[in-house]
C-alpha cells in the first residue's frame, strides 16, 4: 500500500512552490519557506494546512472564507500539475521497479494518500505513462475520506476494497502521520525516509530505510502491498 507524497516521489517542494505561487496569484502576502512548510506538513491536506496557517496568524489578521480557500487550493493544484508535468519530479529510486515487479508477479498494489486525486494523476501519468492506473487495484485519495492521516480512514477504505486484513499487507510511508494511520488500521509499515521527515522518530515501524533500492526484490513478494 503506497503513500504518494514523500514516498513515491519527493513532491513536497513542488507543493510548497505551488502554494506560494497561489498566494502570489491571489495577492496574499505569504511565502512559506522550507522551515515553515516543514512545520505545516504535520497537517495533512492542503486546504486544512491553509486553514491551520490562517488560524496561526497573529490576531488572525487575514480571514478567508471556505470558498476563498477552495479557490486558492484549486489554483495551487493546477500549478502543482504544471510543475510536475514539466518532468522535474521523478519517482524516488526503486519505486518504478517495485510497481512493475509487483504487477509482473500479480501482487496487488494500492495507493493510499491524503493528497488530491488530481495530484496523483499528474505525478503518475508523467512518470508511469498514460495507462499508469493499470498498476493499481485501489486508489484512495484525500477526497475519498472525511478524516485524513493520521486517522486510519484511507487505509480502512483501501483494505475494504482489497478485501484483505491489514496484517497481510504492507504500507510504505514517509511520515509519522502515515505511520500512525496505517498502524491504526493494523497494517505493518515500512518507512522510506523523505527530505521533510528524514529525522523523525519512526518507532513502531516494521522497518526504516532511506530508499526502496536498499531492499532486495525478494523482500517484497510474499504478500500483497
Ligand atoms: C501529503 C499531504 C498532502 C500534500 C499536498 O499526502 O498531506 O496534503 O502535502 O496535497 P500523502 P494537497 O503523504 O498522504 O501522499 O494540497 O492536494 O492536499
Ligand atoms: Mg507522505
């Protein structure tokens, strides 16, 4: 069960740029630097992240309606797609090989993410080709659940669709939110350290690696993931 942002690709720098371009487009006086964005990444979901940031402003100096936030996020999502479709955001080492080996061996794969569905399409159509969806039995995106990671909802939906108990699967994640979400759904977790979460404490993970290429192909194929 594959997370997307940070796990399949180092996408968060592209998200951060897209957020900042959206702020500029709408004349908002903000620009999230890496340190600020790293803190805000603890909030899953772009809209939720914007709202959390607004609420953290001194005296709540700027008020945006839900309609404003949705418009801002739509612009950001379009901008993110432009950035990713330029080809600048490649899959992390070992990800494409894992996907293709799983398909060739009939191992079922699920995408379980809190990112927007459009972001998955942009990233994977660019990196896996126009028929990228045929690699996955299940795709659960942020729109498919009311409670995002660290809540287990996305993993529970994926397990229900796969018809599998969590213990027979493996989640591949990069964040504590992702670890908590999968663990709460009873799914063992392999962490691949990403740029924004490389120094996190991943106590409770079944294993922690820097990249998937560190794992021998045989590591994978005695279970669905
Ligand atoms: C990462 C997220 C997303 C992205 C931004 O999801 O929490 O919010 O940061 O995408 P995951 P949106 O690691 O579960 O893939 O702006 O579309 O939310
Ligand atoms: Mg992630």
